[in-house]
C-alpha cells in the first residue's frame, strides 16, 4: 500500500474548505508531487469483487457511486487549500463500513484511511490512536458480518500495518517541514543581516568620503584667490577622492572594503591635517592582524575620523594601535568638545561590528573624546548571521 504524504500544515487555517489549489502548486509539492495519481490505482481492488461475483447493475451503480465519492474525498486532501482532514478520512472509513456488506473489496477504503491518517495529525500518539479506531471498526464489522479470515485481515489488521509504517514516514515529513522552515528563517535573517551590513558600510564609506570632499572643496574655495596652485591641487584631490568613493561603494556591496589598516591610518592622518588638526599616529610598520579584524578596525578609523572632522572642533588627534596578549587595541582620541549623547548610526554600526566577533568598544566623552576598540586576534564564532 502506498505512502501518501499529505501535509496538514500546508492548509491555510480559517480559509474556505472548498477553495482549490492551482495545478502547478499540487504537482510541485515537495512531499508528494505526482504520487496521488500513482497510488489511486489501488482503488482497482474495490472492483475485483463485483467482477468475480458477476454483480448486477444495481451493485455496479452503487460501487461506482461509492468510488466517485472516494475520489472526491481522496483528491480533496491534496487539491483543496483548507481540507477538513477529519471529514475526508472519516468519509473513507464510512464508505468502508457501508460497502463492506455488499463488496469485500471495501477493505480498500479502510486501508486508504489508515494510510493517510498519520499524515493528517501532528503527533505519533494521535496517529496510533486513530489507527486503533480504524482497526477496531473494521474488526467489529467483520465479526458481525461473519467475514472470512482474509477479508477480516484486510479490513482490520492490514490497515494497522500500513498505517504504522506510514507513521514513520509522517514523522520524517514533519521533521523535514521543520527543517525547511528553519532554513527559510535562516535565509531571511541572512538577507536582513546583509542589508544591514551594506547600510552600515555605505554610511561609513560615503559619510567619510563626502566629509573629505566638502572639506577640501571649502579649502579650495578659500585658496582660489590667494594660492591658485594649491587650490588646483585640492580640486584634483577632490576628483581622485570622488573616483575612490565610487570604487569603495562597489567594494562595500561586494563585501570587501579595506585596502589595509596602515593605508586607512595614512588617509585618516591626511584628512585630519587637511582639516587643520595636529595628528600623532603610533602604529608599527608591520602588524599581523587577521583580515576580518583589520577590515573592522579600518572602518572604525574611518568613522571616528569622520566624526572628528564633523563634530569635534578639535585641534589635536592621536591614533594608536598595538597588539598584546592575543588581542589588538585601537585608541583614537581628540581634544575637542566631547560628546556623551546617544550614539548615531555610524557609532552604533561600529559597535555592532566589534561585538560581532567578541570585541569591545568604549567611548569616553569628557575633555575631548576617546574611542577604544579591543578585538581578539584569534578567529571567533560570529554572534550574528550575515556578518562581515
């Protein structure tokens, strides 16, 4: 007897019980596909008895009517968007009870009911309870009708065997559905995390770059009359920075954003000096920092420098990076006006990246601002899906 993997969870709760699914939806179902058409051929056993016994027209008409009702009940479980499974399976059992006195092949209805029952309930206990009821009904009716041993076997015992086997497959289907739902949720979370990553990176890339472009454009405007040559150089740098910004945006979308921490520190120093700050940068010429940590630190430097240029009104800035005890520590401090308010998008994104790999970020906004980032140098398990 067939396995008939019907998914009760696929039905829309509260929907119309008579609304049909599309044909494409039925045949593309991951669990049963074309199998309902294949296994319905077992209905042929229902017609063996009238053929062998040379039944009259009345019996044939009754049998055809019963088969028609069965087909509606059977295909309804697969074709209806909100099938009432208790009605469908109960209807099959009732057909077996009604036709067993005139057609021994009605045992087929008991078997179909038992085969489909495990797939229409949510637990194995409920499936075994339903199978016991089907077997009990078949056994009682068979004994009352004084059916022979084989007919009694096919009405009561064989449905239990088929149903018990299908219970295993029904449990596997339920686990597969849970796994699919979990995978879909993971995929959704990964997409959300990737959108958030791109949003953070574009904020850092464009925020920093546009600040530099604005700064250099203002400087070039002031130098236009006093020092045309330097003004021309500043405008040329604005063009180069604009081109680099376009490349950075493309890199951010691809997921790679940094040319190296030392290169980022050098750009940061140049930007701050252009803004009129005195800059001290303490960093070793060669550092062995993993790529992920280096990318996060580079973006942190970029965001911190952007904030200093925009908001700090500082005169001096110090950037220092060191490695010790299996960790890397970046400190950026300025002597500006400080800030103890709420974190903006840039600082919040910086903190998310740092904490994502088990690092810490501290900000002190008294007598200037000091941002300290500590990252573990060993590869760690990221705490957020879709991380950089």
